[in-house]
């Protein structure tokens, strides 16, 4: 495939629609406007250009836009997925991958999509009931890490998860360029009580580590609806031991015994001398949701979430000196204490008449964010560095209106709105003498801070041109500002940065044609502008084993994304074939390289001139299609993502041109088969595959099966669910059934055994 200029691309996509064959059935019209309570219980049905999303509560995603949307229900997750964290619900979605390294992974579990790798967390947007969970304070990992705040949603809360692929809705910022994920959580209509306990064991054997790591979880949920009031309360605790994630290494001869020989990601020989970052983490979650119907068509809602984490990062030395004592060279230990809170408030009108409106606001606050780390080789530690992030967080405000012209008789809907998203980064580093534990603040050594603000006006017009034709045209005008930036490399000196602002406009367009009664063709085109995050601009950090170098002059990355889909409604099955293309200018990329002289990993953020991605995605969802009781979900994605232009380089000028974009495999595939034997027993088998990847911009990391490498993988997952009676159920599962050892810089989990017991009232 080749990339056309935007107007040419839309024309070509529309013309090409006559060459494919797939689809869905139209949605029946409503006889009268439903009340808010009724809207909570009616299941969405298919509409011209919309993938079916089944479930009891309405999604916040714009399902009327004819573009690729996928969904999974609470029942699907319970039956088929060993879900210990909320991100596990995305395991078998087409083209998606979450870099989850262990149960409760709070700082590296980054979402990857078709043309966005696991180092680009700011290129996807994750919400829970419309409240932002994505952490757009930064992008990916480095001195600090910025995955979505998965811990603010537990698997037991989930009613449904919906995903929209690509930046085709004007209602979302440019961070939606990869995908938009919305977790729809439970809100009861009658009294409910739920309880769940779970246990996971992972025997782990790698390098000089031979151990079994355990995780325990417990969750309780209560909810009810009485008159105009509804409430929901969920509490959860996770106590998890993860496998080691980092490994001390050297290319020189090692004095002593126990070093493990091997090859680094460039294929050069080295020795592994110890393991680090073996997390013992205890996480507590509390979520309270309240809803009040002010009238039959007006609802006020409030959500409050608390997430607390205490994590110890432990080390293990493989090498013993001549006197028998361990050699801690290159190893350190960490201690983290985090307390984050979330507030969300909304007021929504749901008349389904001529006018509807809604207003919502959210606040995410780092109440406590202490990260302590000892110096390399200082084990047990005598001093440590504390990174204190109190005062960091973000807040959002959104106003939205919907107009349905009466004369259009439901065939014309206009949406419009205003949004403001503000991000504040505050991190101060201090040197602390003595034990790594405790509340000592120490002597200030460095500080970073900065603010960004994005204000947006948007509108989109959904118009059913004829019985078989539907179009959505929209646009998003944005003004981005960055100020209050300062990088203090020492306690007495710093670099204040000048304020900046950018203004952009991003058009959106989508078109669907019901070619045959069961065959639908769709085309979408959208521009997205992803602005630099606060951390990319100002957040230089340095620890004993890593350093992140910021750039306050970064340019925003600008992408054009197009897709052409064909869908076939097969009754109990839906088949889809999608061609997609993305062209990104000034791609924002953080590249991590090992600096042997400095003895640490160095991360630099930069603009990459142009990255082009072309691909095809096929998906099949089938319920009882081939065999009664058998549900199938299958997908395969091919993507060719290549760096076309780049003034920068890794080692030599031009060494990144023509290379593959990091962390984007050519082939991804998923298969999930679930069979219900009778009213008690259900068995599910899932398979996940990812092809060869690179982590570096110049693709020099030729050995993926090692620490700091990115490998291919094919793993199978098993789940057996037994429903004891209407209230009790038990499940046993095995993730990575074939015990495949695979990597994404860090090692993924090896074979893990899960067991759970659940009660529902």
C-alpha cells in the first residue's frame, strides 16, 4: 500500500468500498424517549456502520461513528480470561497488547496498538466511565513511567470494555491516535453483593534465579438502587510477588563464582551477575460511585477512587567472592509508597429529544508518591535517593451538547463540545542517609516541574444520507500551552524554560454504505496532533542506574490515519477485514540505550521525522456458529511500520532510515475458544502470538531473547470455570501454558497457575 494526501486518501477509500464485502443490520427506531433508568438497562443494538456492543450500560464511546469498534462483556471475561488486573480484559482484542510484567504491574504496563508500540503510552487513551485513566504527564518509561492507572479499576467492577481504533472521533484529543479504551463499570438496579478470592503461583527459572512467586487477591463489592438513588462500593487488595525484571551484567571477566554467561541484545557475549527489581507489592483499591436521578431524564453522578501501593524492589546476587560473600556490583534495592486519589463528577441529560447535554469534571491527585532507590552496589543500603512526586496530577473539564433537528426525523445528529485538560508535574529528588525505609526527606539534590494545558472546541455531524448511507464529518480545534517549566539539576542551579503554545485543527471523516442486507463497507479518515507531555519537555531525571534527558523544544507529532473496513453479518458470527494506514510526522519517541562508560541506561526523547505504517487486520467473533455452546474470537494483524525520514541517528547519520518502528511486530494474532459443556462447566483456551520486534530505532538489537531484548512469542492460556450453583463459582487457569520464555526489555511471566472462588448475590 502507499499513502495518499488526505483529500486523495478519502476519495480513494470511498471508491475502493465497492471492492469489498462485509456488514451489519440497521437499528430499530425508538417509539419514545427512554428515561435515565431505562437507558441503564437497555442493551445497545446494531446500527448502520456500528459494530454490535452488547451489555447493560451505555458506553461513553461514540458508537455511531462508522469505524472499527470491538467490545467484551463481563460474562465473556468471567468465562474466558484469567483476569487478575483490569488490563487483562484486553488480552485477546485485535492488534492490542499490554506490556504487563507481573500481577499488579503499576509502572510499566503500557498499551500498544496497530501503529503504536509499548514505549508510546501517550498514543492511546484509556477511560473508566468516561473518566481519564491514561497518564498523559509523560510517555512510556524512563526516569519515571506513565502507564494508564489500571489500578483504579478492578476486574470485579467491569461491566464491559469497549475499544475504538484510531483518531476518528472529534470528541477525543490526539492521544486517541492509536485506540480509545472505555471501561464501563457496574451500577446496580437492585441490591448486589459480590466476593472473590484468588491465588496465583509462578515457578520461575531464569539465569541464576530458581524460585516460585505468589500472588493473593481479595475483592468485595456491594451495590443497590432505591428510588432515585443508586450506589456501588468496591474494595480490593492485591499482594503480589513478581519475578526479577532487571539483571546486572558485564562484558568483562568476573572475579568469583556464579556469573551466568550469555549474549546481549546486540549478540555480543556478556555475563549476568545478579537479578534486581523483584517487586513485592501490596496494593489497596477503593471505589465509591453514587448516582441520583434529578428527573426522569437528568442524572447526577459522582465517583471517588483511592489506590494505595507499597512496593519493595529486591535484589539477588549470583556471584560469590573468594570469601563466600555476595558481590552486589550493579545491583540496588527500591522502596515505594504511593497514594493516589481520583474524583469524577458528571451531570447528564438523556431525553433523546431535540436537545441533550452533559457536563463532567475529574481530578487525579498524587497524594503521596515516594520512590526510594539505593546506589548501585549499596546493598544493604547506607544511603538512598528519594523522588517525591507529591503535587503531581491532572484535571479535566468537558461540556457537551447534542442536537437532533426535528425535521430530520432522527437521521441527522450534531454533537459539539468544549474540553480542558490540565497536567501538573512536580518531582523533587533528595539524598537520604541511613535506612531506605521510613519517611526521611533528606537533602534536596534536583527538581523538575512544569504544566501543560489543552483547550479544545469540537463538533461532529452524523448524517444518514439515505437508507443505506451514513456519514460523520467533524473537526477539533485545539490550543496547547506549556509553562512553569523548570529543570533543576542541582539544589542550587536550574533551568527555567520559556512558555510555549501551539494551535492546530484536526478534521475527521467517516462514511458507511450498507451494500447488501448483511454486507457493510466503511471508510474513515482522521488527523491527530499529539502534543509533548510535561515529562518529555522538562522531566530530566537521573538515578544510579538510569537517566532521562528531556527536550523543552520538542515539536508535536502530527498523524493522518485512514482505514477501510468490510464487515459481513453471518447471523451468529461477525467477520471483519480492515485495511489501515498511518503517516506520522515528528513522531515523539523516547529511546533507551545502555551507556557502558556511565554504567547506566540513558533515555533521550526526540522527534523522528516521519514514520509510515500500512497494514491489514482480520477479525471474527462467533457465538455458537460452528457448534452450539462454542464461542470463538479470532484476529490476525499484519503491519509494516517503517521510519521514512529522520534527521537524528543512533550511531551514524541515516542509520534509522528504512528501519522498522520499535515494538511494532509485523504479525500479531489472537485466538480464544470457549466451550460451555453444560450449565456448570465452561472451558476456554486462548492463544496469543506476536512476531519479531526491535526496541531500538536503528534495529541494532538483533537478539530478542535476552535482557533488554524484545522477542517474538506464542503463548497459550487455559481457563476452566465451574458454576457450583447460582451464587458460587470456582475457576482454575494456567497462563503461558507452554512455559515460553519471552521478553520486552524485561522478562514476561513464565507458566502461572491461577485459582479463584467467587460469590454473587
